[in-house]
């Protein structure tokens, strides 16, 4: 039996300019762990912050007696992220700063939410003991889609062919998956990636889907003009540009609707998209508070999740909770979260060795048109999605499974 408290230390990179799914996870986690049932869990935070307003480290104990450390990011970050020596050296400096605050604590668990911080978790364990949980919120090789699409296409082809040895050599990951004591994945797709390409034993991996606290969603107002909602960063890997192409084609078929884009977008990109898609009624809201998002969830006609890669999407969970009828790309965790024609309409992606990934555009457009035209189908999908949320994506369920894992490893 575990004696005393369990001290969880969350390691995260926080950006001032935009919020990520990890930020949403930590917000939900912080709310859920406050339950009296988890009074033996104390939560500490060490955040590397990308915020030029924070020049010096801010390290303090809160009124609850937990560590809260904000450490400025090294701004020659490309060097630090690519060079193993300098990354480890910079992380040792962070360890020296926070060690006095943690050295008297027992049952330490360092939960790393960014692969960039896996070295920090390792150095903290070397100095203070404890255990490491790597929380794999993404599949690292998928990010090459934005940075180097030619490399992404090669990796995709090798992975789909089951040529994992050559895939691993080409990916050239610098992450040591042998260091953590446990790895939390958000999907079976992520688990298979670790087992197939990195040789991680199955018993080292736990799948814990993200969870969300319930909200007031009893009175959706899905009437009037058609409003199509997209929520998330407006970027290549989120599929937002391809989505606009397809919605433009739907518009040209004579359908009238507004497209609401709620997510981070640069001024130049916004101007370019408005110019390219002049016939679309585009509304850009940038990142908005959850209370405003909730109102959009209640009033939109349908939502679209067009990601090229995705793990357990908080936007997907939020839309499901509010009963938003959805068109969803059939990738990664999304095809595990949603069932076609039951909780969403799924759109397959097609891969061409020369042209890369793209949606089956005819099917995508057809799915959107079906939802625009069929109110009964929208209600059916929305009600089923709400049921799926209650069964699989609640905050209580996520916290329970996470705490169980803590108690297994300390």
C-alpha cells in the first residue's frame, strides 16, 4: 500500500500566442483532480514558457503548498531542440533551479507532456528519484507534414507498407522511449506506432482518452441559416485549407451557408483566404473563450474536423458533448473516436506517392451536402455523439484512469 501523498510534477511548454490541446488537457485535469476523492494527489507544475514578457524564472509555492515554476524558453530554441548536448545542458539548469523546492517530497512522478521535455524528466529523475510518465499527445513524425511534406510522404509510405525498420531509420527520432516508466497514449494508433517502430513493450503503454467536464447543452438552437463551424488552428496539417477548397466547390453547386473559423490565424493568411474564397461567407474569430465557443456549438448547423493527423481531439469531444453533427476525417484517433454514419460522417484520405495525402473530395462534399439537406440525419448523429461522450470521454473517467496509473507505478 502507498504511504503518504503522491506528488505529480507536470512538465509542459506553454505558448503565449496560442493555446493547444495540451493546455486544454491540463485545464481539465486541474479541475478534475480537485475532487476530495483525490486528496492524496498533489499537483506541481514546471512550465517552459514561450512568452517574451517573462524574462526571468518565476518559481514559487502556491497557498496549497505546490510548486509553480515558469521558466523562460531559450530563444535560440532551434539549436537547443536539435542538439542533444545543448538540450541536456539547458535542462540541467532548470533542474538546478527547481531542485530545492522538490527535494523533500516523496512519491514523485514527472509527467512530461511535450517530447521536447523528455530530457528534463530524465534529469529530474536522476537528481530526485521518482518515476516518469511520458504523455504522448501527438505522433512526432506526423509534424513533418507541415515542415517537410516530401519526407512525410516517404515516412507515410513506409509505415503503411509495414517497413518499420526503414521507417525508423528515416524518422531518426532522438527520443529515448526506454526512459519513461510508463507511456500514456491517446489512441490505439499511437500505441501501435510505439510498438511497431520503437519496440516499446505493450505492458509499458496505457491508452487514456482525453475527457471533458459536462456543460449546459440542453437547448441547442440549430435553426435558421446554415452555419458550418471549424474550430482549431488554421494550418496545413489541420486540413483547413483543403476544407475551404471543398466548401467552395459545395458553394458553387448552389448551396448557401456561412463558414465560421474559430482558431489562431495570421493577418496575412486571413486576407489571402478571404481573397481566394470570395464566394464563401467566411467569418474569422481567432481564438475565443470557451464560453463563446459553447454558444457556437449550440447554434451551428454542423461542424467539420478535417485534420490530416490528430490524436484524441478536444474539439471533437466538445462538439460531441454539445451534439454537433460532424463531418470528420478518417485518420488516427478520430476514426477510433467516431463511428461512420452513427456518431459522425467520416471522410477517407487518399495517398498518392507523388502528390501525397488528400481527402476523397467527392465524398467530403457529399457528406457536407447530406448534412445541410437532412435535418433528421443531423439530429441522429448529434444525439449519438452525445451518448458516446457520456460513455467514453468524461472528465471523471479520464481522471480515474490516470490516478489508477499513478498508484500502479509509485
